């Protein structure tokens, strides 16, 4: 995957499913376009209007943090802003206004839109994690060399006489060196320059970076909107499976699509089978699952492994939240019904502290597997063993 001027971000550290230049073909096939080639923004009207108002006021801030949960459209908004600014803030056509498009809409036939989608606009530079040539996995951090290249780009004269725009996609992945290099750019910004940072957790950024940026906070999408988008992009899925994925997605269309691609409904069912069998463990089934999720193919195995642990932690988080609210006998967040039935059984086996502690412990395990390249099958077996209530582990 090439990087540098005009390269594209994907949001949430996901790999792209197809080159951005194939956005038209992807849309015709019912597949979600990549952020740099997506002409539509769903569910973030207030954020879009806030940027448009800042531009109209003539006091546009040079740096913006676009924050919110993974997969809800942060990168899509960043590229939407970049295209509109690079196109010199054109008026939205009447037909697009009638269709509900916001003030930053740019027609996909516009030359700027096409150049951005094709990674060919000279005044746009995108920073993101790079993919390892050996493991085919995204690096854990954004390296300092990319930021240094971006700084050189920022102080050059705009090739088309307007703004120079830099997008940092996944800015929480800046390491200390790259974050400090970016801070120097923020401290002495060039004229007619715009920096857009997409970030899942703004608190992970240096306070000195946050203090120099204006914020656009994006909220999770409404379930109904996720359901409509999933039906648009994956009409091939059975309706019951789509409904299940919407419940698991947590307001993120990006996550819903990822789970659909890797069989997320089946992975969630596997999580519930393990929890439902406690305090006993079906060890042959666990070994088979561990082997399935530890496959060497990064696209098939690694993503499924990550998703499995994410789904397990999600179930534990919902269990803890709802029990703490006094609703241990029901899941209040409209997740699949089996979780509501399972919750009181789990809470009868172990106190709330046990399940809350597991959420943190399994999260650390997932991070260690990625950073230290640990054995994935053994990680699955270890996580399952931790799930057993303390009394059952002691007896064992």
C-alpha cells in the first residue's frame, strides 16, 4: 500500500477492501466506498454545519480534531472537508440540497473530487499507519518520517493556488516522536493551511496538540441509520443476520460491515456458547476455535481473532453496565436476545468485579498479542480459562 501525497485513510485501522479509484464500481456492487471516495456523509449534520459556519465567518481555525468511536464516518468527514476546501468552497447544487446533502457536498463528477479519490491531488497529504510488507498488518504507530514529509509539504506553495490540506487518519497512533514533530507544525502553521486529525480517543493525544485544535465530536449513528446503510451495502445478507449485526455494531456502520465480511454473527454466537457453558469449558471446541482464529492468513485469521476478542469484551461490558444500573435480568441496549438470558446466569456464578476485571484483562491480552506477536490460539485458550468463575478455577 503506497503512502504519501494523496494517499487515503480507512478509519479504525482497517485495511481497504479495494483501491479508491474503483469507488464507482464498488458503489454499483453495493459495497461501501472508501472515505476519500465517498460523496455522502450520514448522521453528522451538526459537525458539517459547524465547519461550514467557521469557514463563512472568515476566521477558520487551521487545525481540527474530528473525534468519535471507530467506524462512524470520521475519515469520511475529513475527506469531505478537504475536497470542499480544495475546490474553493463551491455552492451545493439545488438537486443535492433537495436530496438532503449538507453544505460541504461536492459532486463526484467535480475534478477535485476525482483527483482526491484517485490519490492524485497535489495539495492533499494523508498520514496514516503503514502496512508491513512482511506481515501485511498495519503498524502499531504512525512513524515520524511521515510527519516530517508532511511538514515539508505544508510549507510549500500550494500547487493550485489555494489551501494545503493534511489529514492524519488515526492520530491517536502517533508515537512520541511523530506527535512532537506534529506539534511543531501546529506551533508555527503556514498560511492557507488546514490540518484535520481523525481520532477515536482524543484523550490519547498530547494535551499541547489538543489545546491547539478545534474539535468536532461525532456521535455513534442511530441504529436505524446503521440498519439502512447495512441494507444498502449488504443486501445479500439475510434480514435476521443484518439485524444481529446492527445490534453488535454499536452505532458504527464501519464495524457492521467488517463483522459482515468476516462472519461476525457466527463469532458472536461462539462467544455466547463459551459463556453459556460456564463454569465448564468445551475444550475440544475451544481448540478448534483457537486454530480457526490463529490462521496465518492476515485477512482471514487475524481480523477474526481481533473481532472475537472485541465481541467477547463487548458482551462483558454490556453485562457490567446493565448490572450496575440494576437491570441484571435484561440487556437494556437492544442487543441480541441470548445475552439477556445469559446475564443473570453469569452474575449468579461470579460477582460484578470478576466480569469487569476480565474486560480489562482481555483488552491487555489483545494488545500484547498484537505488539509481541504472541500465539493466537493460546491467547484464546487463556481468555476462556479466565472466564471461569474463581470458585471453579480453584476446584479445577
